[in-house]
C-alpha cells in the first residue's frame, strides 16, 4: 500500500511521522505524477486557502478531483476537512473544495488562534474504549452535513469527525495527539 501525504503546505511532516511509526513509508505528494501513484492520501492541516492556491499552481486540482471522484481513500484533517467539504463559508473567492464529504464548513468557526483548545472526542468506532484527544487549532465548524455523511464523532452537538464513502475528515488534528488510533483505523479501511 502506498500512502501519500499532500505536502504543499501545513502539517504534513507530522502525519508522515505517525504513518512511519505505524510501519507505513509515507510519500510526499506535490505533483500529479506523485498523486497518481498513491493508493491512499492524507490531506493535512495548515491553511486551506494556501493549499487551494498551491493545488492550482501545481496542476493538482483536477487530478485530485478525479482521484477523489474515483474513490481514493482519503483522510483530511482541519484544513484537509475544508478541502474535502462541499461548501466553504468564509473562504476566499475561488477557494477550492472537492465535495468528497457533503458538508458545509465555516473556516475558523471556533475562533482565532487564541481560541484553540483540546477536548476529548468520543468516536463511534467499535472497540474504542476511550475518547480521542482532540486538538482544535483555528478549526473549521461543520455547519451541516448531507444525508450520505456518517458523523463518527460530535463535540457539543457539532460533527467533528465525518465520513462519506472512502473519505474521512476531522476538524481536529489527530497527528498532534499522542494517539495513533485514527491513522491506524484509516489504514485499515477497504
Ligand atoms: N483555519 C485554517 C484554514 O482555514 C485551518 C487550520 C488548521 O488546519 N489548523 O485552513
């Protein structure tokens, strides 16, 4: 299995570290060629506006849209969730989102940097005995989800981990937690 981490901007190195720790040699994806070679992709946190512009500049937007439409298993975290969503509120004009998860998200919906926080997140996955330590940094708020979205975790009634088909997205940063269950679970999905 070849796992890619979109490495245009943001916290891709931390995802690589978790994947490497799990015995998976993750590859950095910056070109359409590199994207074509992966079986699975992580889209990290960072700045969704910057990642969106860099996807365009690197000729990756259309190939990524095609891979996602083709069912590429993908994990998007924070900015990655914004990119996977179907609607972005408070984005910049022309900001990309790929609609792999039918959700409307508000950028920085939990507030600015100073409002970043940690909270235990109860995840609906069989066999999980304890909450996942959620780290929220200028996180997006999921304002609505479509009928095909499975909400795997909520915080105060707001979805924070969502799945649609082979796409899964969190508003928090699992790569910053000392807990690799979400990455492990992602790697095990068909
Ligand atoms: N606020 C950022 C954005 O809009 C996301 C923050 C993050 O990924 N930690 O892209």
